C-alpha cells in the first residue's frame, strides 16, 4: 500500500489515521488543512465506524449516532476544506428534540423553546418550575466552562488539571448528574428527564460527574438536528472533503500494530505484513484497544495491561433495526421510553452487569422527518436498550432473540400497536457487535466509563503519554463520547500536532 500521492511526488509530510469513525475523519480533515498528506485506514468495508449505514430491503438505517448537536463543529470541518456544509447536505432542526414517555404513561417534550419547556415542567410539577429555571442556569454555566472553555483544550499534564480544579470544584464536579439535578427539582419524573443525558455518552447518571449536565443547555443553545438522508450523509461528506484535500480513505485495511522505533510512532503495520510509514500517527481506535493490542508488545508506563484491566468500562447497547409495512404518524422522531425502574436498572447495567427483565428504550423513527429512509408507505426504526457490557455473564449468542422479542412485545403494548404483523425487515446489534466489529474491549459501546477518575487528565490523553508522534482521538479519550466530544477531540489536534510545514525537509 503506497502512501504517496496518486498524481506523483507529494512533498507534504504524511499522517496515517487508524479508523474512519467521526473522530478519525474529523482528524483527517484537520490534518489535511494543516499541510499533511493523510491516509485513513479502516478495517471495515465502509467508513463511519459506529456511524456506519445499514441498507436492507429498501430501508436505510443509521447504525449508531442519530442526534446531531453543536453542528458548528461539522461546519468548521467544511470551512477548513474550503467548502460550505450547506452545499453538500441539509441538517434539519427537530422540534421537539425528543419526547420522554414515563412508565406511568405521562410524557415530557424536550425542545429549544424556553416558554414551551416551562409549560412542560409546569404541567408535570408546578412546584418545580423555579427549581428547573435554576437548574438550566447552572447547566448554562457548566456548558460555558465544561464545553466551550475546556472541551477542545488538551489535558496533557497534571498542571493543566490543577489550573482548572477550582472551576470544577465551584461547579460541583464531584457530584453526580442525578445528585445535582435532585438538588433543584423534586418530582422523580423531572429528575429523570433532566439527568438521563450521560447515557448518551455511555455514563451512569448516578456516577457521571455533574459536568455532563451541560448537555441540557448545549441542546438548548445549538438545537438537535437530523442529517437528511441519515447520519451516513455526514460520513460521506467528510470522506469527500478528505479526498478533495488530496488524502484518501482505504477500506478493509486492518491495522495490526502501531510501529514504534526509539520511542516514536513511525507508522503502522497491517495484517498481512505491509507497513505504512508516517510522520504522524493518529489513532481513532478504542483507546484501551490501541494501548492494549495495537501497542501491546511495547512497554507502557501509564496505560499498562494492569491499568487497562482495572479500568471501568462503559455500558454496551442492544440495538434492533426494523422496518414496518405501515406508518405510525403519531410518533415523534426521537422517543425515550422510561422503564419501571431508574436507579435499579442502572445499577444492574453498570454495577452488577446483569441483564434485567425490564428496560428503558430509545426509539428512533427517522421517517418522521425523512420519508426517504423507507419505501413508500413504510416506517423505519431502530430501538436501543442500554445493557451490561461483556464483563457480565450474558450469553448474547442465545439471549439476543429472546431479548428482541421482549422489546417487540413492550413496544406493541405501548406505542407500536400491531408491530409483530407489520415488520418486514429486521436486524440486531449486541455487545458482541461492538467487540467484534469495532474492537471495543468488553463490547463497551463508549470506551472507558465517564466517571470523575476517568475524565479530563485522568482519561487517555490526546497526545500519547507513551510515545512521541502518536495522537489519539475518539470516544475513549478526552473530552469523551458523543458527537460533540469526538469532534472536539479532533479539534484538539490543531493545538498539539505541529503544522505540516514545519516537518518539510
């Protein structure tokens, strides 16, 4: 595999990116804008990583992320490549962002309309209206500090952590998200509605630090959007930007090792033995996999096998993709169905790692906004259930279909009447999918769990602590999972990777 330019000699320094998830694609665009000739190596047969696309029986399914927040982070990438994102694709704002349906049948519509949100709070619990307003003001401050000031800032040394420690203490980062929310509102349904957001990034609301409560205001400020044609359109657009910069994305290119010589990353070796040399190596692989497997033969000072074994890993996911021969026009684009237990279920998932009989669900119906995702007269769905990672004892080779049927029955009895007879296409993803397709240790869907002792400086750094010329992006490094976090991890490269012009000899 040549890493040269297709048009002949290319004097630019070379960068190789491992993995074509959003972190890797965003990193490639930024490196291309900084004077590098970039090669992205993806082991699967399509780019996107967890954001790949499934096409089946005329239906189009986004495999992973569906909620686009902070769209300016995508717009930045198009600008760096000299283009306008609006010329390539359309992001449609959603209203409501999503509907929450509690187990008692009551609902709560989350939106960016301040008056509508006050009305929703007042409808559920009038006594909590003032507390909700105070919470939102606190979330705004969390967003200003945690996302706008620290989200794209590298934490490469402990002194970086010390400098921000007073802010983190003032913002009560030592408290959990649920604990913070509970200090503002009393109604348990509101506590759930305002505290569940860490689940979007693989965290337990009862253990994730309060900084993650910033998501409530982040959504308020920048909205929740849907990429028309599916999130895969964003993936395709980023690949075109990379190609337009003279870079390339190679598929079915399975990296076996990061090559290290004299304490410096000098390239990668593919399965089959081929070596791709590079001046800069960026890993978008799961951080624990990168250190434990891609660098497993190298001596590591911090991210040793022992430390990786002792780390706390995020939950996993069970995802059922299905299409129906009928439509359900009363359902919104995003619907969150809360189960009968909140803390108990989360304890089962994160602490006991036991698959419960009950569950909470996230139901995605893109055809509510974009009928092109399904054949005419049909609806396209995926339903996601947080489940324990593979450190638990669940045998998904035998449990998957049973669990799917339980979810089908629950949906049939609640929001999708007649579902069993309406299904025309179906597929599932389990924790085994995350382990086998995405090389995620223990099938953890979001990498390391976002707890205080695995956040900021305590999380794997964007500049490798182990080897020079090696950088890491994606959900498993600072600032964490979710599209804004992953894109911000790539943005950090602008601050820590030398400009390509300084490496030209």
